[in-house]
C-alpha cells in the first residue's frame, strides 16, 4: 500500500514503515505528525484519486532534523574582474511513515 501526500508544498510517494526526507517541519524529534492532504492511495490495485481524499490520513513520526550537502553557487562576469562564491545547505526532517488510513 502506498499513497501520494502533499507535505510542505511538495508531493511524496510514501509507504508504511519507510523513512522520507522532507523540508524542515515545525515539530520536535520524537513527535507524531499527521498529514491530511492525501492525493492518491493504492491498496493492492484499488486506486482512489482525488484532489484531497476525504478521511484519508497519513501518520508519521519525526526521527531527526538534519542538513543536506553544501551546494556552491559561483557567479562570474568575464573581463570585469567580478567573481562571487556563495554556499547553501538545505534543512531537512527525516520522518518515518507509521500508518496510512483511507
């Protein structure tokens, strides 16, 4: 069984007992969170589709907060002597899906 869920503005394909990395959530480690924006569910061939399925919920547990790899942004304008280097690290939250209820 799997579901397509809208989490923090992005869609994720989630299955039970699988970890997922999402953008940073406002929850503490060990907290349980619930997502109500379920867009699709598949239970062994019976597919339900809707913009937001009524009554469908996905429960997850926050495992940890972490940061991604550094991405370097380098800007240069040739023959002008302009160079600029900038770095960015995205904040992530690792969650584990506990249950998918239809």
